[in-house]
C-alpha cells in the first residue's frame, strides 16, 4: 500500500443481498480489513461475508430491508449527513447514493461507480412502468418517483461531484459517467470469482448441448428474447434465477425451456460447463454472470451494447447480435450451433477479470491517487 498509516473507510449503498456490487465491497474489505464499512442497511443473514468486518449502518437500519426501493430520498439525506472527514482515504462503492458522503480537504475520496443511478438516468421510464415492488405498492412507487424525480436528480448530480476520482466498472459505464455526470473516470473491471466455474481437464469436460441464461428476471435483462429464440429453434434452454418477470417468462416458454429458481454455486457451474453458449440479451453495466460463464469455457452470445463489449471477442469468446429482437438473436444462435469454439481459450480469456486482477489494479490506482500526508 502507498502508506501504511492511511486511515481508510469503505462506503456502499447497502448490504442486503449478494450481487456484483457486494463482491466489490468484499474485495475492498480484503484489501483494507481494518477499514469500517459504512452503509445504509445491512442484512447479515442474506450476505454472510462480513462477520469479521466493522459494519456501521445509518438510522435506516431500523427499517425493514424489503423497503430498500422506497428509500432513495432518505438514503441521500443519510449519506450526505455522514461526515468522513477524519479519514485519509474513503472508497465508495456506489451505483446510487453512497457517493454523496461528506469528506474533508485532507481526504482522498475514490468512487468505484457501478453506474450513474439507474432510476434517474439510465432507465427511468422502465422504473416508472415496472417499479418491481410487491403487489399493491407499484402505484405508490410511481407517484413517489414522479414527484421527487427532478429533486433527486439534482441531488445525484451534486453527489457525483463529491469524489475526487471516479473508477468505472466498464467502458460502457465510463461513457455513461461522462454523459450524465460530466466526469472523467478510469476503467477497472470488477472482481469475478472464477475458480468455482473453471473448466475441468479436457478428459473430464462434459458434452455440451443447448443454451443457458441466468440472472434476476427483470424486464431490462430481456430473458424473453432468449426464450422465444430457443422456442423458434427448438433447442434446449436452461433459465436460472427468479424475479418479477418469472411468471410471464414461464408463459412464453415451450417444452424445450427448463426453469431453475434455486441453484447452488456448484450446480450453476456445471450448467455453464455443459452449455453450448450463454445468452446475454440485455444491456448491462458489466455483466459478471456472463464472465463467470466464460470461466467455464462457455461462449457468450450477447447483444452488441453495454459491458459485454469489454469481454466478448466476436468469433472467439462469443458472438454478437445487433438488434434486440428475436429474429436477430435466432440468426446468431444458429451460427453458434454451427461453430466450433475453443473452450480452453475462452476460459483463459476470462482470467483477466479475476479478483486478483481487481486487487492489483485497485492498489496501483490508490498508490497513484492518494494525497501525501503531512
């Protein structure tokens, strides 16, 4: 580390479930095990990674964790009141409000930005149309967003000015940060836990058949495209995950589609290793699950936008389709069925997105950006 006596704090939006943003916080905790982690809400039962960490929550901890989506205004207020000026280095891992914490003139604040806040900038219309709240509450969510949208957007723009430096998790996110926040940023890819997906030795590799898609089943993931394209081709498709779109997706599916809603780490790795391809039909900020599939040697069939542009090498580690519709995806799936990919080469390509690479890059960045102490 650049200075052994740095007083460090880590900040994140929330710790209420397991996802890519939480994995970033975990790796930051490994780099700075003595640093307290400030967050709005923490659910130890849902994310058992931080038993040895000093977790410091805001007053929102007293509210039910299921209300997280209702709390952007309160989170903004809570983080803005959080004074971290006593620290030499603050690292915020944020795609929402945590970047708005207050720091002092002698503090270096580095924000690892997962995206400009989705519900203000990236997909506000989708959030208004399908807020994804429990039944009976969507009307309240729509009303709240409509009434508070402009106020919260102004706050978010001010919050984006707080960090001294910004790291983007992909070139796509880097472009969005420039577009909405008018800030420059440096790309450091997020940590992907590759070991549990690694391709076995050639003699033990399973026969591959069909396709797989995984993730939270929300509208922007466009899992419906994968289902309809595989219906068209009558090829097997395994859909892993759950979410507000689950019932609708089940109605779209023919007999060639299998839904798995409760899949463990070992099992999901086996599904990746036995698939001809992983379908990635949405636009994501990065898309960690797609890289996990690549660690299993599985080519990624992706829509040519978003984070996939950083790791899909067309014709080598996967294939792109250019229109987000069934016809375009069906055509590329046919090409994937006819192509012989080099599975070992795909797995090797995924290595650059490892947690070890993330740690090295973060340490180098902090060394470069940390202000000298008096």
